[in-house]
C-alpha cells in the first residue's frame, strides 16, 4: 500500500522498494517517536488521522492530502508502527 501511494517519493522508508525520497523526513524509527509532525502524540489513531488528512492537522505543512481511505491509512499506519 505504501508503495502504491508513492510515499517513498518524499520519504525514505525501510523495507519499501524505491522509497528514497528526500522531501519529507525519513520514516525509520517512526514507531519510537513521541510526536507526529511535532504537534500530535504518536498514537495509532493519530497516525491514521495524519495519513488521511495532514493538511487538516497542520494547515500549510509540506505533506499533501493523499486521498487515502480509512483502510489504506490503517494499513500504512500498521506498517509504519513496525519501524522502531
């Protein structure tokens, strides 16, 4: 799912082929971080909300709304939560 959504065009994501983008922060260790985008506690529900609508969370930030469905965001969040 992460590969299909082209998250790797902006982020380095371990375990995802061609995920070597430099526009956004590397996602290695995301599960160990306490905050998402410096404004939200790093919880599974907040990560899903961030992935679905980052502009609603922090208007004007660099991450575009990708149009992910609830299930797509949950699947992506589940993978990202394994990155310790």
